[in-house]
């Protein structure tokens, strides 16, 4: 694996995370519990789609095979996707969506903070822009998790159920593999394991305030970021997302 | 008890140096969420640098009938306006 | 329009002689283009008619998220997805501004939503039509928002201050909608034969529903007179419809698409396009709840609201707890 091949993989991971999560969040448009939340969720999705354009755009450039962000998004099959399993999990109820968002935001904000000092200036520049957006995402999702966790009996129970359901997908965010090792060696990105302490700090502070309990089991699913073992959910998401491009190949839209 | 989220009035400073201006209303469970909602609802097109929110029920207002007594007296105090005073052109800009 | 068939709360327009002193003063303000503000005196019928009209307009924006929202997850490029999402999000924003305007008249948003969900308030007929192919997304932005803009530009001059201000804000945002729609359908009309076929199909299906948005012909519209006198309504249905047809026909021709109505012809004498009357029995069917999507639209809205109850309750309960803890600490 050359450095550029590793960088390409790494950029796909970043771009696929924001692509798939942005898609999931956009599914809410028109269906949120209240207009203010509908609008806020759309803002989050829009930020994530914008970040996708930047990460996948750079990935295509690094790859140098004439693909662009759209080709990467719409013309790869599931095993070529490099997103974390967490972000492909279904929306569930509003609580599950917000819990997924919070867990992702907490990790994403820590990661972007480190990427701002990346030795690759292109990576650092995208991270700097995205970091501002994600800082707000985290503030908002953390507040909502606290509000619903420490709300009514029902909202508390639903948030605890969401946390229990999603927690096994947290571990994957901190697993290292040869791609990560190459990025660390090049000074492009931090070792995923090194993000854990800061992540744990944010999560335990917020979940304590939300009166929620972190599940005791440390078991973690894996296979998203290397594409070896996605969930069944991803294929369905892609068959919706990619349908037009697949049905009418080669068109301009 | 009604479970509708309270109504908030939103004021936004469009640019540094300008006053906050009323831009609209929204619903939110508390002040913190009202500010966040205001950010998401009323600054989608880059409209602001600072946000105030105040719960609508806390706003005191003049009654429409008082319009005469409250505002008309100042109409006769034209000397408060700079154009009331003729300054010779030779004096320059003032 | 987004507010169709608004029944004026009273029948017939009072003559000056029939008016009380207060009513005369009120009418004078309107005649002199002085805006009516929330705390000003207003006739009960004016208030009731406005609540109905603004409420219906707000409902239309929110229900109107659904047909376009139907394609957000299938948008063909990242940019199209972002544009469409931003556009549908704007509709939610417009709904919010309009509910706020209705709230200044003393009707809460939750109450208006309840009336909608109970079938006691309506929304624009247009949103009971489906979006069946990607070109529909272009056609909705261009034709439906285009028709809405014609009406809303006129409504910026409406007599009720908060409604007028909401319209001004909305109009600023809407021009983006019509343009993005036309841009999207241009790509289709000038694309492959398959894309062009989708564009033609979209225009054929949406043309008559779009011109129905302005409501029945003036000769059959019974509620307009008082609303015009109160400047709640500023131009007649037929005037607005003609304006829309005149501006839209050349845009269809530019796309190289067949006109969706064989009756469309330039009338030199009138200086306007002639066009066929839509099938008004279809319009009244849709208004009565028998459009292709009425049931689905209302089911989706009710579900969103009911599923969201625990969220609204939970966040409010948290705010109460937090306030109580703050008081206890002081």
C-alpha cells in the first residue's frame, strides 16, 4: 500500500461517514417532532453533505483516476464503502437518531480537532471548516440527549434503550489498522486509539447529566471502516440513494 | 398544564455595529434551546452575528390607544433634529 | 393558492353607513394602506378570516414538504441533494413564520395543527398530487413555487402587518426555489431522450394542478369580495392565474417541451395567452379529500406529530426540572 493509496482509503472513511450519516439525517426532513427540530436536522444534514463533497472530492483527486465525489458516492457498491457501522444504523425513533448523532459528533469533533494540524494542508483546511460546523452539532445533540435523558420517564427510557442499542458500535471508532498506521507515520492523522480519552470525557460528562448509564459490556462490532462486514442496512440505503444514477447511467443532472 | 413549548421572540444583530432587530418568533422549551433554534431557523442565510431571545410573555408593550399621547408630543420638538438648524455653508460639514 | 377557498367569516361587505364608528376607522386605515398590527382593534370576522387564511397557508408549507421530501434520499448528485434539502427546509421555515403570524392573532400553533389533523382545516390542493419522477422536483420548484410566488408577491401588500412581513421574508427566499426548479428541469429537458420524457411527463401532470392553485374562477368564487375590501386578498384568482400562465408559457417553450394544454394560444387582442379551463370537478374532489395523496399526506403529518409527542414532552419536562433546580439553588 503506497502512501497515496492509504490516504485515499482514509479520505473515503471520512467522506463515507459524512455521506451516510447526512443521508440518514436527511430522511427526517418533513417528519420531525416539531418544526424547529425539522429545520435543525436539515442544517446538520446539509453540513454533512457539504463535508462529503470536500472529503470525497479530495479522495478522487488523490486517487487520480478521473472519478469525482459524485462517482464515488453514487457508483460504488456496499463493500467499497468505508464508513463506520454506527452511521449506517437506521434512524429508529428521534431518540435513537439523536443518540447516534451525539456519539458520532463527540468522536468527530475530537478527530477534526486533531486533523486541523495534519501535515497534509488539504486535510487540515477541510478539517478546519468542518470543525466549526461539528462543534455546533455536538452542542446541539448533547443538549438534546441531556434534555431527553433527564426529561420524562418515557423519554428517559427511550434514550437509555437507544444508548444500549448503539453502544456496541462505538468501539469501531478507536480501532487501528494498517491504513491508520500509515497515516500516523505520515503525520496526516492521529492514531484512532488516541482519541478515546477525550471522547470518553465528553460522553461520560453528557450522559451523566442525562442520567443515562453506559452499558457495562465493552463488546464492539466492526467491519465498517475497512468494508469487510457492513450491516444489512447499508445495502438498502444505497439502493435508494444510488437508484437514479444506476437506472440512467451517464446522464447529467 | 399546556404542553406547548413557550413562544420566544428573536432579535438578531445582522452585522457588527448594528442594533439587534426583531426577526420573528419560534417555540422552544427553554432559553438555551431557543437560542439554538433561532440560530437554525433565522440565520440559514448567514444573517447574523449575535442573537437575543426573550420569552414573548415577558415583553411589555404600549397599547395601540396610547399612540397619540406617547408619540405625538415629540413631533412638535423639531429642534431635536439636526436639520432644524441652518448652518452657513462656509462653516463646513457639521 | 396556498390559501384556497378561504371562507370569509361574514357574508357580504358592509356599506359605510352600516359600519360602526370603530369599523369605519378600521376600514379607513386599510384604505390608506396603514397596516393593522396585532394589538390594534379589528373586527372579529377579520381576525377569524385571517387565522383561517394564514393557518391554511402555514399548513400548506408544512404538508408541502412531503412531495418534494419524497425525493431527497434519491437525489442524483450530492449538489442536487443539498439544494433540494435546503429548499424543503425552507418550506418548514416558511410554515414556521406563518404559524408565528397566526399566533399574533391569538391562535396557538398547536391548536392550528390540531385543527389540521382533525380535518377541520385545509391546505393547498396541489400537495395532494404525487411526485413520480425526478423531473417532478424541477417542475414543482418551477411551476408550483412559481405559482405561489405570483400570489405571495401580491400578498406582501396585505393589510395585516405580521402576515405582510412574513410574506416579504418568504418571497426573498422563494425566488431561489423557482430558479433551482427551472435549472433542474432544464437539465432534464436538454438531457437524454429518457430524461426529456420525464420532463414532459412532469409538465403534463403538474400543469393543471398548478393553475388550479389559484382557486376557482372569479365568477364562481363567492368569498372574495370582503377579503378584497380588507386587503387580505389583493388580486383576484383569475388575474393571478393569467399572470402565471403568461409568464410560464414562454418558459415551457424554451425547454422545447410540448405545451401541456392544446388550448394555450397567444391572444393578440387581449395581450395574454388563452388557455383551457382545468377540470374543476377534479379540484373539488381534491379539496374534499379525494386527491391521489390526501390520505397519505395527512397520515404522514399525524404520524410525525404523534411520534414526536414524547420528544416535545421530554424536552419541556427537562426545562421545568432545570428551572426548578435553579430556583432551589438560589
